[in-house]
């Protein structure tokens, strides 16, 4: 148990590294793969999933923030601001999960994951509209197929995560009760 | 939940977001960004190399089918060319021009900066790639980017200190003045249409443009030399009553197969002035 608590102390550095890895994968690995893989955006999906299924939304927020930083570092247009977009959408997903849709059934989790992608697209379209109105040129929006692929991918990821989460939830609960509660924040 | 702990993390994330937003205004952002680029660029290079090689493996079967299809198409074209002696002369001229273009780097006043592709934008119509060279390497917006054989890939559209975006020839916002190898001067503008498609517009009605004609850069832009091969004419469209003709261009460069590019820099723009 001491080892678990000791590992817990490394959670934030671990999350930062994971966020960086997700960002690098999204910027420099996935775009090189053939269709439909090159259209996937994994950073937001994983962050949202961590926020929805995690014990605390903070891990997911940290993941969203760090992956957003890396994506923005390699983007020459700062209009879309992944560093703000990802944490805010993750927070919205958390609010949806806690207040409106439960994350305790498979269909609702899939709905949440798809909602995250729709929120992301809505954010980009809103910024595109603002940019077109006030600055004369919009941002580059992804094609409909890419958005659809991301929704499907999010649904699959949500389903897979749901089964894994349900399988190990009992173990997590047991460990967390045995461990010092504040260690899992 | 430990409220004190969670408040600290939320404050940290919020502070980080605000810092990222306001650093550009304070002018400190390029230095910090550059430091992060130095740390992350090697990882990006490795990731892009792995992605690229994986792409080649995954598409090997599809590539064979595509090669077979293209081979048949080329055979048809060769047969058509063999029947036409005028086309034969054009091919001779084209051959001479291509040879000249292969060595254009030595002959022209341009030198080159090699760059590796580290990112791509594939799902939008404004097709672009990110390369691992930036303003500190002497790159400037508008510079021409070519593939190893001298094929025109696109132009630098945005710059940071250590990275740059190359707007591809087929991107929706791409515009390049073009001419034909045997002709003189500009005959039209190659416009990107997205989805790896480009077209040659504003071709005067009196200008003769035939299928399979090689289209090259006109050299009327300051940082784009002339005679860089762009693509072959696939179809010529337009009625005789229209003021201009339009030709669909088949780009010669296959961006999916590329890892390395060359950015052309006029010798006069070298940092040492030589």
C-alpha cells in the first residue's frame, strides 16, 4: 500500500508526460497514417474519458491542458487555442456526466464521448464564424467525414473504456478504501 | 476530494491558460516556445518518421494496385504519343527542359535548406505540412519548397522560429503563377482545389494547352524560381466564347511519399550575404 501511495505522488509528472505524448502523437504521428487514421484526434477523447471516468476531474484537466500546449506549440494558427479548448470541453463533459447524463451505462457514456466531439466541432465553428465576421478570414475546419470518424472513434473508445472500467471498478474501490482517501485526489 | 489540492491544480491550469494567452502580447512567447521546440522537435521527428514508415507499410497493397492502374493509364498515353510526331517533338523538348530543371540548383541563383516534415493537415481543404525549419534557419514566407527531384511542392505560408508551415500546391488557398516549358512567360495561375487537386486558370483563349503538357512555375514571384515542374495537364475545359480556359492539373509530386523537402532560398538572402 505504501508503494501505491508513493506512486500516487508521481501522478502529476506522469500526467504531464502522458499529455505531451498524446500531443506529439496527434501532431506528428497520426497525420502520417493513411485514411481514416490520419483524421483521428486522440488527445481530447482521452482527456474527456479521464475526466468522465476518473475519481477527480483534475487528472483529465491536466491531461487536456498539457496535450493542448503541445498541439498549440506546433500549430501556426493560435485561433483555435487547444490549450483553452481542451480543458473547457473536458469540464463541460464532466458537468454533463455528473448533472445530466450518467456515465454508469454504456449508451450514456458513448453519448458523452460523441458529445465531446460535437462540442469541439461547435467551438471551432463558433470561432470560424467570429473570425470570418471580424477578421475577414476563417479558420480551417475539418471536413464532415473527419468529424464523423472522430465521433465513431470516440464511441469505440468509450465502449472499450466502459468495459475495462466496469471490470476494475470494484478493485479500485477496494484499494481506495484501504488506502488513505486523500491519496486518490 | 481535497479542496485545497484541487483549488491549487485548477489555479495552476487557469494560470497556465492565461499565461499562454498573454505571453504573445508581452513578446516573451517566441523564446519560451523556441525552448519547448528544442526539447520536443527530436521526439516529433522520430514520431513522424515512424508514422511515415507505417503509412508506407499499410499502403503497400493499395500502392501496388494504384501503380498497376497508373501503369495502364501511362501505356495508353504512350501509345497516343507514339502516333503523333508533333507530340514526339514536344516530348523531346520536355525532356530537354526536365534535364535542365534537374540541375537548376547549380545553375540558378538559389541554394536550398533541407527540411523534414514533422506534421500534416490532411482533413481540411487548405492542405499544409509543418517542417522542422523556421525563421532562424533563414526561411521566409513565400519561399518555394521542392521535393528532391526539383518538383514544386508549395510555398512557406507561416513561420515560427524553429518550425514553418508549407501551403501545398493543391491547398485551397494556394496560388502560383505558371507557364509551359516550351512557352515563354506566364500563361495562367495554378489554383489549389483541395483533395490533392489543382487547376490552371486564366489561360487566354489563344494559348494552346494540350493534354499531358508539362506545367511549370513562371518565375514571376519574387521567391519562386521559374521552371519548377508543377504537374501535367489532364483535361482542358472551357467554351470558345469564354474569355479564359481552365485546365485540370495532375500534380507530379506525391506528398504522402515524402519525408524530406528542400526550401529554396535566393543566394542573395543567405545570412552571410555570399
